[in-house]
C-alpha cells in the first residue's frame, strides 16, 4: 500500500463516521489531515530514508485502522483503544479535542512502538548507524506534527462544539501543551520500542509480557484523560 492508497482508505471511512455523528470522527479526521501532511513532507524530501518512513507510517496507520474496524464490528480491541472508543460511544457530546487526545494517546503510546518494531528488525536495532538514521527520521516527524498543531486547533474549533470562554482563553496555552506532549511522547515511544526489541530477543513469551505491560500503562493513561477537566494542561504539565 502507498501513502496515497492509505489516504484514500481513510477518506472513505471518514464519510460514514461523519454521517452517523460518531465521535470517533474527530480523531479520524485529525489523523487523516496529519497523514496528508506526512505525505507532503515525504514529497518535499524532509526525511533521510523516505521509503522507510512510508512503510513505517503505513504500518502505524494499519494498527489504528484494524482497531477501528474491530470496534465497528463489535470485536475485541486493545485496552487503550477500548477506553477511547468507549468514551466516543458514552460521551459523544464531550469536546472534540478530548476525543482527539484519547485517540492520540492510544495510538502513540501503544501502537507506535509496535509499528517501529514492524519496520526495524532486530538486526537493524543492533546497527548503530541504521538506528541513528531511523531515530533521526522519527524525530523529524515532530516537525510535521508541530506544524499541524495550530491548524488542527482551528479545525476543531470550526467543526466541534462551541468552546467555552475558558477554552478560548487557553487556546495558546493548549497549543504549547500539545507540542510539548507530542515531543515528549515520541521520545518515550523510542525508548519503549528499544525495550520491546530487547524483549523480542528473548522470545515470544518475553515479548508478549512486555507488550502487556505497555498495554496496561497505555490504557491507564487514556483512562486518566477521560475524566473532566483541562486535558491538555494535565498532559503538558507532566
């Protein structure tokens, strides 16, 4: 699958979510716009290894799309996604930003380390030159994401429910907190990928145990964000 095919697939899924008023549409639309931005960055030559970044981004998106399909079909999903999707069903009138952040936390904290392992073999993890290039491209994604924050804030203000005066006042603070959250989360993601790779070297049982630990921690993180309050301020202050 190419980035263009991935984007077409995500576009096809967005329409039904919007027509149904499904709160999962807020994260999906944000993710779609971010995926377009990554495709544009690839075309602009931002990355050292664009072919690897494309494979990685597709592997990453597939984990979310598989979870979305399973949830829509009434199947079992990982615990982080179960929390986020349950909130979409039970709290459809919650602020759009909250639903975006629930999806982001489930996808970045739990899915992203697995996506990295899908496209970085154990042998490559043992080669400092290769891992250096991979980590540099991983960090370059931060530039793409940071560049999307202000535009996404404006889009959510346009498409989501009306914001309270407090939310409007905190707009610049929320944007700064978003950038900090994204930057620090992706640093942690790399360390978690290294830990999963180390477990992978000890066999399937060790890997499953460590992945289970990550699933528990990620689910707890998403669950914490479900409770009322200024979610971004909580994320940005940690």
